[in-house]
């Protein structure tokens, strides 16, 4: 299996993207994003050949640029998510959270008919291999605090602020 990867500068810092022939498999961000990408690839795709190739990720890069410019609220990309059945269910639910909205970990657990499972939901949320595109940043603590985020709370706040700017009504 061949995996293409590239780095892209963004308003929240460098993003590292990787895809195979079926779709995007990873997006890492925050401190040590590059080493996080290669750690994930070594764990999940240890026998794959990994090659730097920005053209192979052109669609992903274009859609992320549109997102950061406030021109895209949903992504239309092929994703290849690798995880447990429970993680896959959580990640699928994340994709139903509308742009500019947030829900609590408890609300997400209730949506999954698992009202006592907020810690398990939080743990699965934290293992999301494709943040931003699978919008785990839209899940916050019940008290309104940010909770956690794989890229760091500063990046989570920036993503939520970006989305809030495009959904907040203005007078003019």
C-alpha cells in the first residue's frame, strides 16, 4: 500500500495530511504534528510505503483552504477511518454536528443511546485521526469549557471562533 503525505500551513499552524488510494487517513496538527503523523502511520499502516506528495492531496488542501477562508462549512472527501466499532460510531456522530455549533460530551453520548458513556465518548473523540474534517473540536464540556483537543486548546478555540464568525448574525 502506498500512502502519500504532505504538510500545509494554515491559520492554526502546520497541518500534516496523509491518504491512501481509498481516501484521507490522517490529519495531524499542533505541537509535534509531523511526529504524530508518522507515529500514527507506523502504528496503523506499518507495512505501507510512505511518500511525500502534495499533488496527491490537492482536493484535501483545497477544501481546507476554503474552510479556513470561511467559504466551506462541510467537507466532501473520501475518508478511511481506522478504529474500533465504538470509535467509528463516535466519529460518524461527530460528522452530524453542524458547523458553528457545539455539543457536550454527555450530549454526544446520549445521541448514541449511551447516556453514561461520556468518558468513553471523550476518549474516542480524542483518538479521531482526522480532526477538523471529522469535527471533534465541536464537542465541549457540559459546563461550557473547552474540554480537551488533540491539537491543543488554543487551536480548538481558534477553530470554534472561526466557525462562530461565519454563523453569528450581524446588523449589516
